[in-house]
C-alpha cells in the first residue's frame, strides 16, 4: 500500500513538473520586416508589416507558420523564417530610466519611452534585466517596465 502511495505521489510530482514546462511562455523577435496574416497561409489576409526586432510571444507552431501574440494582445500568423532567436523586449511604460546598475538609486545610463525595442542581454535578478540600446549603450531596466519576457 505504501509503495502505491509513493508511486502515486512520484507520478503526480512528475506530471506537475512536465505540465509547468509545457506551459512556459516562449518569446522570439522578428528578424526581418515581415507581413502578419490572419491565417497560416500566404492566401490569408495580409494585416500589417511588423518591424525587425519586435518581440512576439509564440502561441502555436505549425510547419512553416507561427501564431504569435504582440504586446497589444493581437493574435496573428507569421512565417517561421521571419523569426529570430535574438531576444528583445519592448518598453511597456510611458517613460523608463535604464540604470547603470540594477538598483533604483543607480545613475541613469539613458531614458527611453513606451514601445521602444531594446535587446535583452541577461537576467540580472532581483527584478532587473540587462538591456542594450541599438546604439550600443547598455544598462539595467526593471522587469515590470517591459513586455517580452
């Protein structure tokens, strides 16, 4: 009886861990100017063009198509080849101060505005990430001020 209970608990724990991994959110960035469609087909309605570097959340992947969600919540389809492994984030607040160190009292490296796209460099811990501006300037930004992680 105890062996069955231990097996059941082990199985439940394994299922819980695998379910968590399956629910992980995947973000990518757009690697080239790309058309977003309303269906996974070139015959679908062309909705708009998305700029390179724009972060998107991967929702569903088919053969050569990926259903993505943008920062505004819109669901569209993009050709898989247009996505990049390079990670970016989008500023989600009206004004954000990128700091020289991951602390509120650190000096400003630069300031940026809503919808600006920054390259994700690294997770810094304690609610901060390291980012890089397209001009090469780097700094730290609060996770709560970006979309795309």
